């Protein structure tokens, strides 16, 4: 079974040749950051909503506070995650352009 898994991982050959493998290596950090951030956001949201619901204010004000908090939490989450994805996309694009340039150069020779 382990041999089959190794075969699946190496099906496209050496990572330097495969364009998909080169692009995927840049996605590891953004995926980890996104996962950690989303777990933390869910925990913070649950704590905040619990705190808002336990407060001694009217239901209309509770709804308004929860709505404002949810909107601001979404914006903060996007601001935390976006730089990692933008940097990874820039690196993947750079690799693709370099690979395309290498193909053009080798085809001309």
C-alpha cells in the first residue's frame, strides 16, 4: 500500500519538470495560514456571540452588535489571509513565466 502511495505522489516525475508540482509548492503556507485563521475566527466568533447574548441589553441592540462584529471579523480575516495568497500567486506566476520562457528558448535553439 505504501508503494502505491509513493507512486501516486511521483506520477508526474521530478518536481522540477512538472509545472503543477512547482506551482503547488507555493500553496502550502497559504493553506496552513488559512486553516489556522479560520479555526481561530470560529472560536473568537463563538466567544463574542456568547458574550453578546449574555449581556443585559435589548435583543435589537444584540443583533446590531453581532452584525457589526461579524462584519469586522470578516474584514480582519480577509486582511490576514490575503497577503499570503497574493504572494503565493505571484511566486507561482513567476515560476510559470520562467518555465514558459525556458520552453520558448529551448524551442528556438
